[in-house]
């Protein structure tokens, strides 16, 4: 049974360090939560009352979600190195879970992720070619030009789409939204053959 803490009990300045482990470990915050917590209290007292305190903290966090958010944010800003270090450690310890998550995300929104990958690929290629690179959002290009191949002017199915540089990178074209149009995969490849 959870006892209520004495009314004179206060977290004092240690409150800032009370961060829930399971909730935030993923984002790099709470990996050393238990350690921080132990330091907040008189260590001997904490050892004896550990369970009670942890449960009390859990309830407090649940009942004060907004305040918790502010505390977490402050903690983030105050400990950038530890956030980075914890995030790295979390990733190493949960690599499999992380990779599985990364594999599953695209299954939920395949079209969105296809565009994101195409964007990254595009920037990599442009960098390799030494081209000028601007901000390129393929979704925006599709909104402007529609699913129409700019080479043969016929409609393109989403799974068949390539993004073609109107002036090829190899001819000094830039990697910018103005120079990129939707195209059929084979129209795009045929055009590259000619160059
Ligand atoms: Zn075409």
C-alpha cells in the first residue's frame, strides 16, 4: 500500500533531476534517472523507502503532465551532453528494436517515405556532382506539376515516378525545385542515355 508522504516533504532543488526513465530513455533523457533520484534524497533514507518513493514519483508525474513537460524541457536544455550520450547508449542497447521500428515506419506510410528517401538520394547525387543545391521537397513538386511526365506529357503512376533534372546535373543543372520535374522511370532513363 502506498503511504502518503509527510506534508513537510519537499523535492527541493532536486526536482529538476526527476525524470521518468521508461518515458524518456528513448529520447535520451532518463537513462540515469535512478542515480539522480538517489542523489536527491538522503541515500540511506532512499534505500529504505525506494519503492514508495518511486511509486509516489510515478503518480506525481501522471498527475502533473504539463509541469513534467516543462521540467523535461529544462533538463534537456541544461544537459545537452548527457542527452546526446544517453541517446547514443539507448541506441546501442536497443539497436534491434530501433531498426525494427525504422523498418516498420515506411510500411505505414510507404508513399511518404519513398519521397523522403528519394529526396535524400537526390541531395547525395547532387553533392557528388558538385551541383548547386537548394531546398527540395518532392511533395511540393508533385503538388505543382501533378503526376504528369514532363518528357512525354502522359500521366505517371506513383510507383513508376522518377524525378528528373530538366537541365541534367552533368550539364551544370542545379538541384533545385525549379529544375526538377516528375517523369516516367523509363522516359527518364532514355533521356539519360541520350546525354
Ligand atoms: Zn514519360
